[in-house]
C-alpha cells in the first residue's frame, strides 16, 4: 500500500523535526528551527516523496531531497518577510522570523536555511539533486527580483519563476534521487502542477489570474491544468494513484 | 613552471569575468556582477588553485570550486553590509551593493551569489566539493550570528568560524576537486593559514588579537602561525613553492 498524502506529510514533518542542524550554527539554529516549525502544508516535499513512491523507490531515498526543497521554500519566505521586501510581521499567525529574532538574525536565518538545504542535497553521492536545487533556487530568486522591481514582462513569466521552479524541482529532485532517467512526461507533469497551484492560489486570493481572466476564466484554466497533469501521469509507467489524489486536492483546495 | 600567485589571481579574475550566470536570474544578475567585480585580493580562490597546482593537478579542475568559494565570500560581504547588519554604505571605495541597488535587491544579490556558488560547486560529478562548501558556509554564518549578537564564548572561536571556515575550505575544496585522499597535513595547513590571515588582519586594523596580546604579542603569534604553516607544507609530497610564497606574503602583508 502506498502512503497517502497525509502519511507522506507526517513523514516529512517527522524528518524535519529530527533534522540535525550543523553544530557550528551555534545559536543561529534556534531561528532556523523556528522558521521551519511554523510549518505549512509541506506541498512540495509531499509531491517529491509521492513521485519517489510512484516509481517504486524507497521513500527514504528521496527524504533528504524533499526536506532540502522545503528548506529552500522556507528560506524564500523568511527573506520575503523582511522589512526591505514585504515587511510582513506575521506568518501563519505567529511573528515572522525577523520580527521574532530581529532583522539581522532574520537575514542570517534565511542564509542558514539555504546553506542547510544544500548540505542536505549533497548527502547524495552524485551532484544531480543539488545542481537542480541550485538552478531552481536561482529561478525563484530571479522571479523575486522581477516582483520587487515590478519588471516582469508578464504574469506567466513571473509565476513560472516564483512558484513553478520549486514545483518542477519537487518532481525533478525525486527523479534524480531515485535515478529515473526517462523524465519527459514526469517533467511536463511537474510544470502543470506548478501552474495549477498558482492559479488556485490566485482564485483564493482573488488576484493574479482572477484579475486577468475573471473568476470563471481562472477556474477553467485551473481545471484544464489539472486535466493536463492527469494526462501526463497516465503516460508514465508507475503507480500514480497518490499523485492523482494530490492533483485532485490541489484543484479543489480552499486554503 | 607553476603559476605565480599573481598569475593565479589573473586566472581567477578571468574566470569570474567570463562566468555565465543562470539566465533565469534576469535583471538580478546585474547586482551579482557588480558585487563580484568590486573584487578584492581573491586570496581564497588563489590558495585553492595553488593547492591544486601543488598536487600536480590541472588548475582548471579546481577553478569552479575556487570561484564558488569566492562567491560565498562575496555573498557574506553583501549581506554583512546590509543596514540591519553592519550598515556599510561603501565597499572598496564604491557604493555597497544594497546602497547601489536598494535594500531588497541587496538581500536578493546575496541570496543569488550563494545559490550560484552551489551551482558552480555542483558542476563536479561527486558531491564532496559542494558538501564541504555548504558546511563551511554554515560555520561562517554561525560566526556571523555570534558576532552580531555579541554571544561568542571567546575571540578564537569567533574567528575560527568567521574567517577560518572559508580558509580551511580553500584547501579542502582543492583536495576534493583534485581527488587527493591523504588530507591530514593539508588540512592542518589550511587551519594555520586562516589563523595567520586573521591575526595579520587584526594587526592592520589594531583590534582583535592586538587588543588581547598587544602589537608585539600579535606579531609573534602571526610569525608562529606562519612557521607552523610552512612546517605543514614541508610534510606533504608536493611542489609547495608557490604556497610557501603565499604564506610569506600573508605574513608581511600591509593591506
């Protein structure tokens, strides 16, 4: 029996909770842990583990990659919240990292999350997991730049970078961690998943795609992305039942 | 004929100048390049290349590792200069990155430098270069934390983290890049080199070791560290003439 999305999420949480941070971080570790435990839906690492499971690999093989991805996502939130960027004082009902620990430690917390992510990604013998993580991180930072400077050529480009890069990596990292070489359909699936997540995000926030396409138009685009994601899953030779469940729930999520 | 330190530095400069940044960085690339070309002595990458040369490897084999190390060093300067940390408006006679591009882009420039460093470090097939770079970066960040919070147990601990980690990595990265397995004397050499650099830094700035040991005391400590570094070099089976030259010049440097 493959693990359900909820079971995979518990697996991610347990791994993150037990994660041994690099000892030389000293007191900086506290703000790193604080940033991580505030938590969230762990969507990206759950997708990563579900892909590993679908291809018949041991979920444990993809856990360092999945956790590294969640650390990169958390790094981006910690730096986005800084006064110089979004100036958010709260995240998920608790003080944001810089608000809790001061701005200097908030900058360093993001830095440490990023470096820890790469330490995790280099626990594999070959560099392919860490390399794809670095590339995805750079794309996400490029998206952040376009966002804060208001210089994005269009919304699709912006979202493909800000959201799409890490969703694509959720699939890509699992493929490398599990040594899957036939990747085309999988990668197309990852791209659709990122698009689906972004459109539903905009429907929930009533911005982005809702502004350009209206609520009904955005809903249609989301449904089409979900259909294409399911079609891609049907192409791969794997047990994709859990991933189909994830697509279904991403399409109708309300939070 | 091995390349002189000056030739190695030119090699580093040329490589950094020609470095192709990840295209998805978009406009963020400008601040990354700005931060890099402000330059400096390139001490760490030169040491890295000199170790590669000493063990008889092709200097080109260590270039991505050496450049990655310089990018991590530059990342640390860019974030240190931020208003929330040292609030430095100038670096080497030019506006610091955040002063030139604004604080948001300044934060992202440091992030991008770190991610690009890992992309470079993962251009090797095996993860050992990137893993040691991640560990050294985490130690350096831990040192930054002790510094900004004033919580360092003692000065030696602080400097071993803030300066020592990247000097040790300058040697360690070259060893992995060139697949040198017998590392003990080399690693002891790297530690002495970091200590030597730090003490001389304090002599030039009249702080740190000068405050605790006086000028003459600090000078003596520097000379002893240089002697131990030379003794470690004498232990390894390699042409260490260029590295001896580097030790000599670090001991008597005036800038």
